[in-house]
C-alpha cells in the first residue's frame, strides 16, 4: 500500500473531514495515518489487521474508563473499507515539546499497574508479523536473508516461551517508544494502542534498552527512563532473549517497505548483516 492507495481508501471511507486529497499524511507504515480536520484516520495495510484495529478501539475505551491519558477513538468501531481496516480518532492538540524517555516511563508505570480488562488481550506476538512482513517484501529481499530471519524467529520464539519474568505479567503497551507518546498542553498521552497485549512487562522495557544499544539513544536519556520507571531491565537475565527477538522483528518490519523504497532495502541489508556478524555495535536507523 502506497500513499495513493491509502488516500483512495480514505476517500471511500467518507469520513466527514473534507477532501481526502487535502488530508495530511502523518506516517506510512503498517498503517497510513492521516490528519483530517479535527480527526486522525488510520488506514491499515490489509484486511489481516482488522481484528487488531477493532481491539485498538476497545483498548482506547478501556483506558479512558481507567483514567489513563491516551488517544480516544472518534468512532466506536473499526470498519473494513476496500479490504483495508479504517479507524477514526480525535486529533490531539499540537505538542508543546518532544516526548522524552522519562515521559514514556511514567506512562508505563500507570499501564503496568492496571488489572486486565474485561475483554481478552492477546499475548505480545512480537515475532508474529515476521512471516507477513517477509511475504510483503517478496523478491525485493535476498531469499537467504529471509530464511535467516525465519530461523532466528523460531529460535527466539522458543527461548522466549521459557523465560521467567522479574515483574508480574499483565497489560503492556507493546511498542513502548517515545514516538508513541504525545506531550500536549495537559501532559503526556499514549498513542498507537494497537500492540497492547497481556504478557511480560519486560517487553515494554526492552524496547528502550535496544534503543540505547542500536539506535543511538544517549546514556543519560536511557538513565532517565530507568530512574522514572524504577528498574533497569538489563539487570534481568532474560533481557538478551527479548532484545534478540525484537531485533529480528525490526529487521523483518523494514523488509515490507523494500519493494518500493531503496532506502528501506539498504537499511534491511545493514540490519541483517549486523545480526549475521554478531556485531552489536552497528548503528541502526529508524525507518
């Protein structure tokens, strides 16, 4: 799905926000996210994401009832439009500053204190998207690289299943990065709720450890995160397993963009090569 495809779906959804052509594209990944007037519209890449979109709307309502600062849905249900899931959200006020790691940590503490909702949350299928992302990549990536990632996926899935957690399992965000926090006039707010799960709380903390190791997050910023949360996941013996699983998933996620974006292919190849070489010093770049 490219931007033009997503705009066609947006037009077909007939959200009352004016012309789809005039909507502002905010991001294009597994979802195309458009700002349209006082609303934000998310268009999923394919119909396989419909259940996740439905659950995201339910999660938003649950968080609202629990008083957790998070984005709120503007329509009560996800819709399937031209084989693409569509959800509609209230647009947040303009940010007053960029989100920082400590903002994320404070929100995670709130989420990690929640009991389970009345509906079932899935486990964090961190590696569950690998096959779909590689399938979307098709012939754009080296088949040997795809096979290598499938092998890593299987190995880390087995290892993760036997981990003994340090923290009590329960609701997690699932993609806990500062980019998924919006700091508006009333403070930090969680966004992108589609990966909410019920699983090891350590999943949410390993993300920032990997940001420090691979994406250039400064030590001071990482320290502010652990201080605000109250614990450093790197002290846990299972950290390397969840870190390796997330690295595997991150490689495969980039692969889906390779057919239409040469920069994505180059980043994919950099990441896979560093994993093959066992070189944890190779810098990865957000995509």
